[in-house]
C-alpha cells in the first residue's frame, strides 16, 4: 500500500478507472443489472446494445438529451477498449457476432459499491465460528502424530455422545433468531462472492493460456522442444493451486447427493420466519444451480482453450514452408512489442482485393465424350434360392419415444441417470436402444433445455434381456461412465 503502487493502480487498474469515471453510475448500474444480478456469463452484442439503448432512453428522459449523447454500440466498444477494460469483447469460434462478458476488475468494483450500502444487520459470530473452523481443519489436516489425531477424534466423539444424551433426555438446543440471521447473512455473502470468483478463475486460466501462446510466438528452437515445453505448461495449469482448487470444487458440486442435500436445506431454511423477515433474494433458492452453470461455463472455456491450443500447435506449415512461418513469427513478435504501447495513426495496411477475371478465350474447347459400347449377350437368371428376409428385418429405434422417457423422468426430480432411466423404462431393443440414448446425451437434439453430463469417475452397469441365436432369453449388461440428464 505504498504511494508508488497506489499511483500505478490508479492509472492502470480497470476497477479504479471505473470508480473514477464520470459515467460510473451508468456503467456500474447497467452492468450489475444485466450481468451480475441474473448471473449472465456471456451476452451477444445485439442483445446487450438493445438493453443499453433502453437504459439510455430512460436516462435521457430524466436528465436531458445531452446526458449521454453517444449510441449504445459506441459506449459498449468504448467500455471494451484497452484503456478501459470494463468489458471483454470476443468472438466465439464459427460465429461473426461479437460477444461481451464482464472482466473480474469490473465485478470487483461493483461488489465494492454494493458494500457501501447500509446493512440492517452486521453479523460477527458466524464469521468468528468460520475462522475457528478453518483453523481447526488446517491444524487437524497437517497433524502427523497419530496419537494427537486419535485424541482429537475421541474428543469430538465424546462431544457428539454428550449431545446425543441431551437429545435423548429431551433437551433440544436451537438457535435463536439473531444467530439464524447472522449465519444466513454470512452464507448469502459467501454465495455471492463465490459466483464472482468464477470470472476471476476463468480470467486466470486465460492469462495462463496467453503466456503459453506468447512463448509459442517467440520460440526459436525445434518443434519437439516446443511441444515438451507446452505440454509441461498445460500440466502446470491443471496442477496449479487454481486448477486443483477448481477441480476439487467441481467434483464436490457434481455429486447428485450434494445437490439434493443443498436443495432440501435451502428450501427448509428459506421457510424459517427469521429468514423470511430479511426478504432474501429469490435467486438464493437456486444458487447451487447458478454455481453449476458458472462452473460449467468455466469448464467449457478451459476445454475451448485447450482445443485452440492444439490447433495452434498442429501447424503443418511449420515443416512445409519455414519461410512463411518466419514471416508470421516476425508479425507476432512486433504485435507483442506494440501491445503495451499502441502507436498513433496507421500501424499496417492490406492491399485492396482485386477482381478475378476470366476471359472467354481462356476457357478450354468442348471435348466430346466417348460413348462406351455395350456387349451383346443375353442375361440368364440364376436358379439359387436366396433368403431375402434379412433385407426387410431392419430394426429402427424411435428417438421420439426415448426423448419422451427422459422428459417424463425429469418432471418430478432435477436429474436422472441413464441407469435409473433404464430401470424405470427397460430396453426393448437392446444395445441399439442404449446407443440411441447415448446419441441423445451427446447431441442433446430436441431435449427442450435438458442437458446431459458425463461423470467419468463413476461406472454404471446397465442390464437388459435379449435373445441369443437359438431364441433363448439371456441377460446382457454394459458398463459405461455415468450419464446424467438434468434440467
């Protein structure tokens, strides 16, 4: 917190520039309403510009036509510029429409502005208990003496036995309204901070990927050494503290038992009178689904970065035409050198496209085709008796019926595994019907908003009845990773 560091942060950090901007009320309020409050991760340029245009129209009606004179597209491009850095503008692979997302710095500034509002109740007990719990977990998890860990486990067992004895004696200790509010407000704050952390986690993954790309652009050695270096970097990303923490969080949250437990506890706690007095945000009822959606978006981002990096490395021109790669290498090096200090005026130019003209006399002359001569011989029908029933015995699986089975199973529960689905609706057409279920899970075609998740860590065994070549009924089974259909 010295003067030089704070002066540099004031000039360079996007969050500080946002707070010091004269348009900070518009930027913070609009981005909070569009991105943060509904937990939207990415929005297309057309939708975001339309929402901002409505916001600007309402403000001009209140403050005058000169309050915000520029158009919505101009404001969005200005907020996404390098000197602002409040929005991240990018293009998804295979699309030509720009997409926008918040930067972690903008979300930090909005969270700090939210903390300025007066809070009706400031809880301290729950925070102190959380601190003691964390210290206890660290101390227990790092203890190497078996006798001390055994003594700690026995002490906790004695405490549990004493609590069970009090309950059997009719002594039930419950939290008062103040303690309930204290702990719920702490949970609400941590839940919101966890949603905000996902953007920073995704940003950190992008920064690591960017460093790898810079290393590729400036590499001067052999391709084998480059591949060894890059594979080591990708392993370092997955094995970093960021990667291990995110993987542990994702594995914990992907458990169906944990999701059901969270849903049941949230429903019961939000129904308490003390919690109802606080008028909590209705989105808290499905905050774990927001965690899943944000985590899934981060997972897709990491997968997309890995796929792009593989395409970036799979460059056959590296072996076929070294001269072209040297030219590209020079362009990338100059671009990286100009990134921090972009010069004014034109940096580079591209010649205009020329028309492709084909003169009539350049076309080849007509060449007549040679007609083949058919031999003159009589066709004699064969006398073999061939069984043609196999040509008409094709088995067709009704995809519509399988989609209906999935939708019907998800009416009364948030998710269902493929094994549970087959137990409720047995396979009538054997392996072909099972493969069609897997095809639906892969393409998710026509499932009306239903998603499919593959859990590679758990193996399910699916059984069905079939007939062998002799017509006898036999039981068959297939072992495959767990397939989960979820709303």
